[in-house]
């Protein structure tokens, strides 16, 4: 059997890109031929231009042809047992890649010419995994075989490496929208006051618009990322119990508005921050995230702040908006973290700096948590 395969490979290496004819085994303008007699009276015809081409057989690369012929050895040997002549044609003239090969096995016998196999194509998925597709027009059937093994082409390895680079690039840009809730942590009232400030947990909203760059740290398969960029953060602290914030000469105070019932009373702030985080982004073979986790810190600056009060009285609606700094700390810094599964991602941000200047308001640290709802 090994001798049979070897002879066929020699024939294929020389015969490219000639095509077999169903009427004659001798193409035009042939100067030298070699007939190989094998077991069971089977014969193989090797067609060459001259003796020089015949001697150059040893220089032909037949690794990929070996893979193709293994599947057809049984059909060729079966044809040889009947004493029929068998012609094997390999056609790469219309191949788009080095792995596309068309094969025709023609069996010439007393009953005429019969085409046993009409087409075979190999599709390379990675450097070690390929798919063989066999199509028999006569039986109108298609067979698919997955092959796992070493690559037979340097070109395939290069293509796979390039595809992997695209799936796990050295740097990526993301535009993200974070939506969550805001609150105050480590809250202590201002000494000398009896005011108790409460926030509405679900009414205090947080929004962030993030432009971030993700830089891969390490080799092409590394999941480690260095993340930085800039974000615009918007906190809305919604006060409960009909309280409103006011600024006097030396501090902020929280004034009850009873008997007026407030529809809304809030302190809104906006700031710009620069994050610096380390994260792990584990991707699948298509370049999509399976799991990610990371954390780090941020620094920022308060851009704007204002209070807003809405209420109804005697059937009329009133709205009062006051822009002021409310003795808020301009410089911002803190820690952040995130965790995600596929397209679902959660975040948390905690300000290490106190929200108000020392002695100017209640001691409190801002915190925000929620869902990263949109990514580009």
C-alpha cells in the first residue's frame, strides 16, 4: 500500500496542472512516459516533458498531496483489482490558496469511463485543524472530515498568526456608557448641627461617558491590559425628607421645607477624571470577551455643581436652580473596579477624597455602582 501511495504522489507532483481525458491517457506534446506496474495488475502512468523532469521528482514537495491521497487510496486500489486503468488528476490552476485542490479519479474499464470522485477541497481553520470536503456529483453526496495535525504549509501558519493578532490586538479603543446609582459613604454630620441628611437610594443616579484605550501587556496571547483615557462623571444626589441644600457664609446647611412637600431636591455635580487600571480580558477564538476583571484608580477635577428644587403650591409648579460650588472639593481621586461576563459588565467607583471641604459640610465620600450598558 505504501508503494502505491508513493507512486501516486510522484505522478501527482509531475502531472500538475495537466488534466486527464476520458478518451485517452496520452496528452499532446508528451516526450517521455513511465508506466508503473503495481499489485493486482494495477498500473500508474507518469507523464513528464523530458527525462530531466523525471530526475527532478525528488525535489517536489508532496506533503500536502500525501494528506489528500490518504482518503482515496481504497478507491484507487479497488479499481486496480478489477484490472481497470485509473487516472488521478490534481488541479490547482483555479486555487485561491495553497490548500485548495481539486481531484478527479477516472476509472477506464470495459464498461466505459466512470468518474469515481469529482472534487475535494481542504479548508484550513488553524495551523493544526483543517476540514476536508468531498463532493460526489454522481451520487449527489457530500462528506466532511475534520483533520487535526501539524500544518503542512508555512503560509497557513502565517495566516493564522495574522488572524490571531486581529483577534487579540495590541491596543483597542472603547467608548462606554455607565449607568448606576450614587450614594454617600462614611457619612458624619457636621459638628454642632443636628441635621440628618438622607439620600434616596434609587433616585440618586450616576452617569458616566467613558473614552478608554486598552493596551495589551505581554505577548500576543496575553490577557493583561493597561487601561486609561478620560471620563465625564455626573452625580445626582437626591435628598429625602423634604430637605434642601443651601450655602451660607462659612458652610453648607440642609434646610427642611415643611409644610411644603418637595417633588425633587438634589445636588448635581459633574467632573472629568483620568482612570488608570489593570485588567484581564479573556477572549475566545473569535476575539469576543468571555470574562474580564480589573481595577485601579482615578484622578479628576470638579467642573460644575448646582442644586435644584421642584415643588407645587396653590396649584402652581415652581422650580429653583442655583449654581454654586457649595464648598465641594474640586480635586477628585479614588479607586475603581469592574467585572464582566461576555457583554455584561458591572462597575464600582469610590472617591477617597471627601465630598465637601473640611469643616464646610458633612463628612462623606461619594460612591457609584452600576451597569456598563453600552460599548462601541
